[in-house]
């Protein structure tokens, strides 16, 4: 079967959060994905894994940690979500995404097994989109004989398909309010779901954060006799731009991450702490030089990413919740100048707090352009326009992302255009920008 056939089937599958006809589809156990993986030979048991949960920063932390492991000479798998342009991006080994041929072959291997299990009455329904890709990633990592895999939790932690592994380390990034419909209405409730990646007698790596989150993490860690490791020693004392020095295993290294924004210092610190823990307690050999090289070579697009096209400086960032919007706003301080002509292209899903995100971001810009995105849960353009109007910012609606970019190009000549909100929006805009002049102008 071809790659295009695999993508078509994948896109037609039942999503994790919403079932057919838009009905909520939350699972209350990991039983189904465990049945699927058992039928596939439990590939997740063939390599050591690290689990990363949190609200923001999971992907950046995972990409940085995998890059450090790669620089140390390890065959490192990386599984992240969602993707910007192609689902292949989610499954990588040493920062090389799975090829189309392997993607299709393994996808249909999982598909055939899923259909067989349904016919035999072992599964009540076919696996979800995320379960399919998680199983495919585990198969790919197993057959490729990765020496370690870094796994980003999709949502929550306790019931996430990635949580079937027995992690060597459980890493928790910053936690804030998001996905409240499924994870709970408070930071404490959300944190307890994310703390589901902890294991009795295991190790948790995190940083001091929101008091409610820190308290719950401490309580769960105590209940499970988890050893807590703080990454605070690897966060610079002063928030600075550019490279900074930290001490790692008795040596001073220069941290020069290509990921912009002061908030990335916390994500880098978590990655450093995890790599140190692997070296000191789990038999891995990661020299200080690999920390420097791995951090410097981290590739994680769509996070305060700058692309210059024509006379416009484009900034792409998937700020899809209030915490992400605040991080983007802080990061833009060094990118925006008073004389710049400023435009933002925005869109998001309807279950996001649109009004709150708009209040954080839109006042920074002279013009807001809202655009439609290809997602079943996309927010209505009228709702986005209403959120912009409430901030007092001039706003218009475009017929497409391509059209929004044409307008932004015209209105931001010699200035800055920001594309932010949904990953669907950023992914499409990035693809058009990288396609060159004929791609969108």
C-alpha cells in the first residue's frame, strides 16, 4: 500500500478527543492500546524510554534532550505531537524523520492488526489516530534498534497512549490550564493527570512552577516513593538573550540554543538535568561536549521561528493557550520595534480560551487577520473577529491562510508579521513560506 493511501486512511480515522459526529470520546483506561501493542509483540518493551508530560514546553524539551543523546553518539528515537506539516515529523531517529515507505508499511501493519482484533472481539473499536501513530512509532523504534527513545505525552499523562512504557525518567514541564474538558477544571486536577507518568520508586525531573502544580507533584511523588530531581541548577540566574554558561558534571558549558525566548531556558534546563541523570544513574555516557553540541543543534520549528521572505520578517509560534501566548508576547519584545509595521495572523480551535489569548496578544499589533484552518474543531471566524473587536484591534477575516499571508505581506512591508495560534495554521503558513515565491505570493 502506498504512502498516500496511508495518509488518506489516517486522516479519515477517529480522533482521540472527538469520535464520530463530534461526540466526546475519552477513554478511561489504557487497555485498548495495550491489547493492540501486545498483538504487535510489545515493541515498546525493546528499548529504554523517557516520558515527558506538561502543558507547555514538552516538545522543546524532548527535541533538546534527543539532540543531546544524538550528539553523545546514541541512536535516539524521538516521538512528538502534533506535527506541523507531515505526520512523519512525529517519528524520528537522530532527527531524521521516518521515510514514506516505512511509514506506509508500518501504518498498514498496525491497521491490519487493529482490524483483526476488532473482528476477533478483542477490541471494541479500531484504535484512534494517536494510538495508531504511537504503535507505529514503537514498531519503528524497535526494528531500528534505538538505544533510547524520548516520548512526548500527547495530552495529560495517566491515560495517554505513550504511558504504556516503563520510563527510566519521568520529566514534567510547566503546567497550566489547558484541555480542561478532559483533564479537569483546576491546575491541581490537571497536574494529577500529568503525574500519571510517574512510577513507584522512579525518578521525576521538574522545576519549581505554579504552587498548585508543585504541591500536587510533591504529593504524588511522596505517595509513590519517587525521587525528585530539580533542574533549577541549570537555569541561568538572570534572564538573558544569547548564550549563557552553566556547570554540568563539574565542567562549565556554553548553552546556545537556537530556540528563541527566555522560557526556553527552563526547557533546556530540564533536558540537561535528564541527560545528567542518565549519565550518573543509568549507565549512559554523555560528555559535557555533547551537551553543548546537542543543545546547539536542536531542531524544533514553529516556536518563535523567524523566516525572512521578501521585505517581511515572519515569526511563527504555536501559542495555543494563555501560557503560550504570554511566552510569545515576552519573546516578541526583542523582535518587535516601535517603528515596525506589525500584523498577526491568528486562528485556533474552538475549545481554546480565544478571548483570553486575544487580550494577551492582539494589542501588540496594528492589524489582526483571522484565517480558516483545516480542522474539525476550528473556531468560527466570527468568534475570532469578536475576540479581536473586544481588544480594540482592527481585524479582518481572510478566505484562506494563503490569502491571509498575501494581505499580511502587503501591510507589513519592512516590518514583522506573526503567525500564531493553532499548529494547523502555523504548519500551513510555514509550508507556504518555505515553498518560496510561487508557493503563496
